[in-house]
C-alpha cells in the first residue's frame, strides 16, 4: 500500500512561486510525478521524474516548473515559478512505472489545491 503526504498548495498571486512536496510511504517506485486537473478540463501530466533523475515536463510548464526527487527520503517536489492563473488546478502526486520513456501512474495522492489569483 502506498500513501502520500502532499503539502505546499495554496493561494498565490500571478508571477509568484509555490513549492509542492510529496512524501510517499512504502515502496520506492521507478518514477514519480505530478498531474493536475482544472475545473472542466482533462487531467494532464505536469512533470515526472525517474529514480535516475530523468525528467519530463508538459510544454505549458517548461522553463517555469522544476521537479526533483530525493530517493533516500522517497520524496518528490515540484518547484513552480512564474505562476499563471491558468496553472490553477488540483495537483496530484503520483507514483508508477517508467517503461520505454513513458511514465504511467499507478498510485495517486489525494491532491492539493493550487490557486493563482490576485
């Protein structure tokens, strides 16, 4: 069983920054990542990272978001800079597999709300 403790969400003004953290209990998975879902929109992959440090980002967040991982602590973080109102969403921490350069989430956190507004 995998459990996630997510933190760092909240309200921030446009152009500001937030840092999301996710500590996973249980097994260390080959890859972890963050998905997000805005009201009325499809859930999308924001970023993923493997145990080896290989990362992938959605085009919409490249250059603004940075994902990192501490394998020893089984923790993944998402540093979000230059936030825009369109970044507003519920962000979900995930853990899963990484085959053929594709991240597939298998376990999901409960999500944390990120709101970008003045």
